[in-house]
């Protein structure tokens, strides 16, 4: 079964919300307060996603894509300009990459990553950064296999008053600029 990666549309909001909420509940169980994960709502997330284009707050520099198999959305990812003050010129940030838990380890994440890094490169970015929970070993292995390395930056991510450590990963997007640094 082939995975197709395409631009996200407003019609994908409910499916993307299900991917995101399911991804958070699966990936972050035991890493952040369970009460926060339990309170997440697919319906509220979908409403929030649908509202962006309507209220004019959509950030046009963000690229959102979905992965689908047999017409069903099974993964989602997005990137845009880096939000970090210390980001080097030409850096973008992978904001999210989630796959339905039952579709993990089936190539969907790799297809999303290839599409997102390819689009970032084509948009002129030379470096991609991302933040990942320090204790999320599975995600860290995934990013490392995709060529990302920790760049030394760490910061807390606060969830319901609990500080959860995150580490920043980075990778070069072009072979010509890959020598010497992530």
C-alpha cells in the first residue's frame, strides 16, 4: 500500500486533529501529565485548525502536508521559519510530525520527513531545526535516522505547570552545506 503525501486542505482538519491528538496521547504518555493528554479534544483541535484561514491569523509561511493511504489521512507534518532567536540565517523549523499510532513503523513518518525536508530545501532553507522532548527516545531515534543531531540547546516545555525538558535537533538540508555542522 502506497503512502501519498500532499498539501493539507481545510477538509483535512478533522483527520489532522485526530492524528495530532492520537499522536500526543501515544508519544507523550508517561512524559507529561496524563490529565493534560486526557483533556485533549479532537473536536476542539479541528475547530481551531478550521478557524485559522477564516480569522486571518494563518501564517502563510507554514507548509502543512498530510500522508494518506487508500484515501485516509494517517499522518501530518508542518514546517515554517524558525521561531528561535538564535537560529542561523536560512533556518526553518519542523513544527510537527505525527502519525496515527496504529500506522507507526510503516514508512509514513519517513515519507512525511522526505516531503517536508524536500519542500524546505526547495523553498531555499539550508537548515532545519526541531524541538523534541528529551525523554522521547523513540522520536529522537527517528530524527537521528533522518540525519538530525542534537545541537546543544535545551529548554523546558511547560505543560500544566510541569516543566518538561526539550532538546533541539538540527540538520543541513543541502549536501553542499553539510560539511562541519548540523
